[in-house]
C-alpha cells in the first residue's frame, strides 16, 4: 500500500470513530497511551522530565500533548501545532421532547456552529456524545461515551409536489424545519400505557424530571447502548452525526468523501506527527506540542476552548521545567514563548469548478497538491513573512508541495484559532491547512493524498523547527 493510501485509510478510521469532540479526545488519548505518553492532571503538580511524553485533557473535549526534547533547557523554544476537535452539527436540546405533530416522535435539536444546514436534510442520522451514568452502589456519576451506530433520525425534505418554489430557491426555517423524526408514535404510546404508571408531579424524582424532558424511547435507547438502566442516566450531552461512513472516492481514488474533515484532518495529522517524530526527541532542544481544542466553531471562548487559559497554563508550567517548579519563573516562560512558533492548522478552501468566480484568480488551491498557507492582510489568519519563510524552508527540505490562498477583496473570510493564540501568548505563527470542498457540509470532500502531505509537514516541523529557525535572521 502506498504511504498516501495508508495515511488516508487510517484517517478514515479515525473520522468514523469520532462523531464528537469527546470521541476525538478519546481516540487521540488511546493513540498517545499506546505510544508511551503519560497522562497529567491539571489539578496535580507535574514532574516534567527531558525525553518525556505527556498529555493533559480539559473537559475531555480538548487535549494538549507534548514531548520534551532530550536537550531541552528552561527557556528553550516550543514547536506547537494547534487545531480544533469540533465541527458544526446539531445538539439535542435540554428539553428535547416534542408534542406530537401527526403521528411522529421527534426530538428538539439546537444548531451548533455555522453548518450548511440544508446538507443535513434526507441524511441517515444518529446520535453520539457522552452520558453521565450513576453507579448504583456508590451513587457517583461517571462519564460514558456513546455512539449509536444505526440510522435512527431523519430531517425529511418536503415533497417537490407540495412546494414547487423549491425548484427556484430552497428555503427553510432553522427552528421549524430542522426537527428530526425519531420514529412513529403509536408503538411508543402503547408501550407507555402498559409499562409506565402515572406519577403526580410532586412525587417526581430527578430521574423522572429527566424523563419529562426527553422521550423515554431516547433514554431507553441510550440505556441499552450502555447496558445500564434508564434510571442510572443522570444527564447527557448528545450530538447528531451522519451514519454514512467516511470513504475514499473518485475515479482514481483521489478524494475522501467524509463528514468533519474540518477539522479532524488537522487533529489527526497533528497527533500522528507527534507520535511519528518520537525517534528524534532525544536530540531535540525544543518541546513539541499539539493543542486540539473544542468550541472553535462557536468562537472558542469557553473553559476548554482555544480562547481559554488552557494552552497558556500548560505552556507556562512547561517553560521552566525541569528545575523550576511548574515554570514559576515568569520571565523564563516569556523567554520560551518568544522563541516558539505556532502552526495554526485548519482546513482551507479548494478551488470549486462550478463556482470559479468565487475565488481570487491567482490563489486557487487544488486538492492533492499539498497544504495551503492561508494569508489575510486583515489578520483573520496569522501568516506573515517570517512564518512563510520558515515553513517554506521546512517544506522545501522535505520536498513537500505547498500552496497559497487569499480571499477575494469582495468576499468574506473565515478565521481560525491562530489569531487568538498568537496574540494571547505572544507567539509567531502561520495559518495552514488542507484544501477541501463544501466546508461545513455534513458531507465534505478532500484530497486523499493530502492527509500524508499534512502529516509529513508536521513531522518535518517538529524535527527541524529549531535548526530552521536559526537560519532566519530576525529580531536580533
Ligand atoms: Zn475549522
């Protein structure tokens, strides 16, 4: 198997296992543990050793992992790759029970992020996330991941015969028309009559309160998936996902047809690069870091998002280690950050053949032609000349193709976690990512060779950052 195909296939397995940020962190954690990384807890003190491999999670939906170079000294640089674990989707509402419309059992969902919501119509959907399960003996709530591998939900379109206007323009209301159907009511009502005694409101236990918020059918489904009783479910955080699996596509296997390319591609490649560069850690002077954050799609401002103190707190504890307890010397931390570098990794827009005028004519990235450097003079992306020279030197040495992207002057531009991390931490940075089509659709399209290219670029960055940075005369 070619290295392109091996990387693409492993990525596909990763996406298929990871419908939510909780699953991303779970899978990344498993890959790291398998390769000798030790888990640290933010609430404990850390004993960081040269040649060590560590990771720390926050809310189990964001994760920072790092290796400490054998030649690391306090104040030395850090080579950082940042990405995000979340993607636009629907979240099951706190009260998801709907009063019946016709004969349908439906659940209320809330839009999460800026999805291309029309792409979610008529797809075979299911739910995944995490459930707080009460241990019957201790009474403690424990988090269990859940992923229902069966199409149980549908957001149906209206037949064209009932609304001819959709031939001109497909319009819908996000509150009214995106409520998925879970099943038909009759069967459920019958079951209810037989099995469930009517309770008065004053007798309601917290569990019954949960039953009042969600249909017993949904709670029963979660209970049976987790092999617990519905009474053991204290609460849950559930998201919708498309059950159609990620796959290789195109005449010559040139594409990946997949959900969540944005931004599981970067999360996957960063993780694999940190692992695949372990053999050079011993002679490295830097700390290599990957930071994978939840909540990018909704602005990153949360306890575990990139705009939180998660990464600054971790880096400040590393900068002085070992020798200075958890980096208590502030100047050592700043010294370290000033010589560090961030690759802010997020997906880029590939050229779309049917919308050529939506692209700036000289900046049209193609799939399978390497990672894209994203540039925006208005600082929606962090890329500047220093970063471009650095990454070009690293890519050239490894013979890796690279591309460039700017938006048209009359077009809006996305942004990334790059500007907030670079400004908050005082880091030099560049924005980079793989080109894809249909960003934020439930089914996106990327290039099958690009997984290998991005992973390789990150490996080269970790292996060569310190030496390459010395080749750029800057701020001296
Ligand atoms: Zn993204």
